[in-house]
């Protein structure tokens, strides 16, 4: 029984050994195939990684291509303007020497003078002298171009400053001068403008007659509020001299100014304004050294524009409202355009790495471009509307011109007697009453004649209530000569001949 089993075992062992050898051969073959597979898998993984990298790079390139396209189309239109501006700035940099010389002279010396004297001094004396000394300078030189811009002027106009050249110059002197402004303001134009300009900054007002003005001034200096001394006469309390002179001292990390016998912490944002109702105050040289004296006395052109607004506001209220809305909208649009341009330039300047990967820059550019286009369109429409409004408004200008002439005749009566002081506010009241009194008419020319006749007659009556009998004939003569001269029927040499005669005639 055992022997057959042993024989069978031997046979089976032989088969097992053969199978094991076959298994080993198969395993070796499998290992070889597995090694080949690993090599192929590695190649496949490498190829897939390369494919992924190429796909990502393609996406980046596509994104950059879109960004580049946006940048080129976005900045392409700006390129021409910026290139010309850059050339212009290079030229202006050379001319800055003479421009700054004239502008600093204007800021230092011209504030107290009338528009005519300022114009003669700047353009007939200083500018030719600068050219004569071969100092490079802009031709023609304009103070407004160097020291302010359209956006700022629009803002001042919207705050109540008249838009004529003198008022803009006064605005520059008030905001850009190194000294605090003292405004000669008989018609209260500066007072109105400063109130509206500084209302949002918590403006404080007082006079030297107020018992607590020092306490109010101290708080304004400490917390950086603007402060206005109104109705200043020829005497300015010496207690504010240190403030006027900006005599600021520093000690242990703090800035202070001595006010009376106290050290008051000084906030750099503090502003001081002084306004005087006196038409021709006599200030000492010391006051001119401490403060920036600015002559806000109204000019004929400036008053004419103001009266034109009053007439159009009465006759065509919707037109004047549209004009005021347009001024405000134009200011807002110009301001927005400037902000957009500044933000774009800031993004371009601060952009790090590849500009095409800066998503914020591309978004800013896109928004800027879209908004700028809208704003530019609005500004173009605004300009056309403004031209149309001005055309209609100018139809009423003859009546405004007559009103302005008559006010200056009233003002000049003070040369005969200091008692003859006529305020602009009371004149404007009489002016509005005349508009109501004058007969209405559908034809503009007839309506204007009615306004002019009523205005001339009523202003004469209004003035005569405050004139001595002996001056009434002189007043009517002044009215007549001014009106005739304005119409071109009388010349200044003829008036001079009538008043003074001729030395050659014995």
C-alpha cells in the first residue's frame, strides 16, 4: 500500500519541480513586462504633465492676449493724448522759471489792487520785463492756467464765486497764498463764497466785538476748523498777531501757537479768513506784511454776469435752473474724469510683475474707459447745452449791463460824500422789484426796453431818497454820461474836455 503511494509522490514531485521552474520563468517574464510597463507609464505621466502645462500656458497666454488687447485698445486712445501732453510738459518745464516768477509776484503783491491795475502791472510791466531779460515764460502768461485748473474753478463757481476773471484770481489768492486772506469785500461776495465753501468743514464765525471770540478761535485752532472774522474794520486786534503771522512753535513733538497768554495746540488744517465791508480801508504796512489783503470789490463785468443771472432767473426760471444744474453736473463730471485718470495712472505706476497678469489693472482700465467715454459724451452734450443756454441768456444782457452801470454810478457818489454808501444786497432788492414792476411783453426787445426804463427811473428815485438836494443833478448827470458812454455816443476825451477844458484855450 505504501510503495505505490511513494511512487506516486515521486512522480508528483517531478511534476511540481517542473511547474515551479515554469512558474519562475513566467514570473521573470512578468517582471520584465512590468518594468517595461513602468517605463511606458512614466513616459505617459510625463507626457500628460507636459500636456497639462502646455494647456495651462495656453490658457495664460490666451488670458494675457485678451488683457493685452484690452490694454492696447484701452491705452491706445490715451497714447496720442499722453504723448502730446508729455511734449507739452517738457516745454512747460522750461517755461516754468518765468511762470513761477510771475505767479509768485502775483501772489505776493497784487491782491490789494483792482483788476485793471493788476492786468497792467502783470502784462504791461512784469511780463515784458521777463521777456526782455530772456527768461523763458509762457506766452500769453495766464495766472489761472498755472495756479488752478478747470475742475477747481467749476467747484468755486458752484460754491457761489462769480465766474469772471477777477473773481477767479481772488479765489487763487485766497486759497494759494502763503498768508491768511483779509478780504476787502464791500459787496459781501467773499463772505458768501467762504461760507458756502467751508460750510462742510464746520466753519466758525465771529467778530472782534464778540466777548468770547478768543475762546472760539482757540477751539478752531486746536481742532482744525476754519474760522472767519467778519466785519473787520481798520483795527485788527494784536492778540491774533501770532496766528496771522503763522508764528508756530514746536516742542516735544507738538506744534503750538501763542494766543494771548496761552499756548494753543496748532492743527495744520486750521484756516483763518478775515472780511471787511469797508470799500477802501487804510491798513498799516504791518497788516499787509501779516495778511494777504485781497480786493474783492465787484467789477462791471462781474456784476453784469450776476445781474444777468437774476434777470434770467426771473424771466426764464427753468433756464437758469438748467444752467445751475449744468454747472454742478459739469463740475462733477470733470472731477470724476480727473479721479479716473489719476486712479489709472496710479495703478500703472504701482503695478508689479507682469502687467498683463494684473487683473485689477485691467478691470480699472475697463471701468475707466467705459466711464470716461460716458463722461466725455456728457461733457460734449453739456458744452452744446451751455452754448445754447448762453445764447438765450445773452438776449437779456442789455438790461443786466444797464443795472451794473447804475450800481457803479451809485458807488461813485461816495466820492462826493462818505455818507453815500449803497450796498449790493439792497441794490439787488431794488433790481428785483423793478423786474416785477416793468410791463411784460411777448417780444423780447420791447420787454428789455420796459425793464431798462423802469430800472433807470426806479434806481434814480431810490438813490435820490438818500442824496442831498445839491447832489441830485450831479447824480442824474453821472447817470446820463455813463449811459451815453456805454452806447458809444460819448468818449472819455469829450467828458474830460467838458470837465477840465483845454489849457491851450485862454
